[in-house]
C-alpha cells in the first residue's frame, strides 16, 4: 500500500510551504524503499560488484540528509509571519498564483506517478520512469527556490538530484 501525501498549497503560503517541507522525507522514502520501488534494486543490478551498492550509499546519504531536516523546519517556523519570510517568498515567486501553479504541477505529477504505479513503483516501466523523472525535476525546482532563503535545503536538493541521475542512468542500458 502506498501512503499518499497530498500537496495542498492553500491561501496561507507559509503554512502550505511548511507542510510541503515536512512531507519531503516520506516522498524520498517512497522512491528508495525496496518494498515500494525498484529504483535502487535496478541500480544495484547494474553496479559493478567492486563498488558499494547504491542502496547502501543512498540509505546512508538519506539518513545524513534528513538528520538536519528538523532544523530546517524549525528555522522556517521561527521565521513565519516575519517580513523576512514574506518578502523572501515574494522575491522567489512562492506566493499566490505562482505558488499555486508550481504546486499544482507537483501535485499532478505526484498523483499520476502513484496512480500509474498503483502500489509499487516499477521504475522499469517507461511511463512510470518518465513520471518519476518529471516529479523529481519539479520537486528540485520548488526546493531550489526555497534554498535561496534556507540554504540548508541544498542537502535535500543534492539527494533528489542524485536520485534523478540514478533514474536517468537506468535508461542508458
């Protein structure tokens, strides 16, 4: 069973973005957990046996990345309602209709990916792989904007980019 997180960016941009940030670890887990996705299983099959498995490397990197996750959330919460955050979100296009457009695209890709996957994300299915790739690109785009205000988000972006690179590498064979 896939646990679905619905990204909903409502009228309160700050609360919506905080909710979005809080759900990121679960989204990453859905892609790297072998009971939910074969992304790392397929990558490991193609990995030379003389090198560490992608599964081990990604799990370790994921743990390290999200050890700082609560600090990111606390930093965001501490700035909610401040001029810094309001002006910052406005300057990076994360308010009102612009935010709704970006979040709607992410939500659409998310829904299509998990509806296509049903209960297991089979990365070797071409349509599923493409949807996953588009989802990771849109996720990176949103996180990149937010990293301009909260540089610690860069650690999450780097992990998402590595996952996208692993995914894209599966198409080569």
